[in-house]
C-alpha cells in the first residue's frame, strides 16, 4: 500500500485513501438498485448490527518491534522509494508503513492481542443470515505526526460503523468499517480505517454478456502512459533534473522532487521480482475459462530497473516463479481495452 505522493508527506494530519481489491474509495455509496432508506429502516438485521458500532474489535495491542531503520529500509527498497526523508539521523518512517508496525507476522501477537468477542459475534450474526462472503473495498489513513526510529507502538481497534444493506454487483450485504488508532509512546500517530463488504453473492446469469476487465483510471498524470500503450509502447517517465526513471507515472520525482520529465521506451525484457496468486473473489474476466479461477499477479522488474504490476501469461498460474524471465506483449482483453502484460520466455 504505497503511493509516492503520500510517502513524501510528513507531519500535519495528512490523509491518504488507498483503494483495495480494485474498488474505489467510497465504494460503500449506494449503487443503482440499492435498497431505499425506507427499506433500510425496516431492516431488523441492520438494527442489530448497529448495536456493535463503537464496540472494541480487537483488544489493546502492542507492536512487536519499535519503529526501526532496517524495516524502513526494506520497505523503501520493496517500494522503490528513494526519498532522503527516510534515511540518516533525522529519518522518519514512510507514512503508509503505518499498518506494518501493528502486524503480528506469521506467528501472530502473543501478548493477548486479538479479535474481541463483539467482533466475532457480529460476524457470526452476518454469517448466520447468509452474508458469508467478504471482500475488502478500501482503507483510509491519517498521519497526525511522523513515526521515528525508537518509537514504541500501541494500538486499539473499534467497530466504527456498519452501513445499511446495500446491493452491489457482487451481491447484497453490509459495509463494515473498523478504525485502528496507532499511538507512539502514548501519542496519537496515525489512524487506519479499513472497510469490507460482507455480502450474499449475487446469482450469476450465464446468459449475460462476457465479463470485462475493470477499466484503468486515466487522468492528467498518467494519460501519456496509456497513450503509449495504445501505440504498443511501454513508456517510462524520466526526471529531466536527475535522470531517475519512475513507473508508475507520477507528477513529481521521488528522488529530487523535480516536476519536469520526459519519457524513455522500455525494451520489453524483464524478470518476475515477486508475485501472488489471487484465489478470491473470482473475476471471470481474468481467467481464460471464464470461471474466474486462480490467476497470478506479478511485480515485474524491467531491464531498465523499474517495476510494474501486471499479469504473466503463457504459463499456468502455479508455474510463475521469482526470477522467471518474461517479455512484454500487448493483450487485447475486449474490443475497447488493450493492456501491457508479460509472457514467460522460453526456457524460463
């Protein structure tokens, strides 16, 4: 959950909204066909769910480690963030590392931190009513003050809100928002809101038109990138002040802050730097068989040194591996959309 625009901000109650699972922040807004407020008022389950608002979702927690330079360095290397604000004697932690300091790792928290009985009761209530599926929709973070190496982290999580019943393309359900307040040595340092949809899946219409991939969001900062894709060119931004390359496209340089840039065209060769396999929720448009089964999402490191998130094609999802050589191709997913993806090279 990075975003170079957010990383450059320091103190001053900065806020960043981070999209999750391909949904926009604010995805809990009513969609066409959503129940009216009158129907919501008659929703007995909603009345019961609202009783959980304000209750503790997780018992008081303590970060396993203080804020420290090695974790900051690893994060910056993984994200490709070279900002000098995160190095040296006056270093601060990247703001969007906020949640990293509260995580328990593979072994979890061993000091009693965990989900509360109220949280489990609420989810059991939803499951019992048939709202058994879950998808993350978005999160929002606020940064009242920067975190610095040596800060000791504590955190508390509450069930902040439950929405009235909504009807979405995935199905009908309720948006549940939890809020985690992160403290550094007793002082509020950040707030993390996380929103999920607990829903009853909609029935699939086998006769409906084929699923289409989500459309990319094109704005003034990345329009040139998509114009290049339309010409079968993968363009990388280059700062004209310090010559640092950057991808994805951004309005300013992470390295020196310069606002002027030009582009270089990627040669197309790369390797898989890391990857994940998406199992749920299924998206039929991402699977050749139309059933939306598992598919691989890879972080590809280009020969030019920058990285791009894309799909690897030409091999089964479970054969994608770190270090696999790949090369750029352009995939037309439907008549209106063509995307840069990467095909596994022979012998890879």
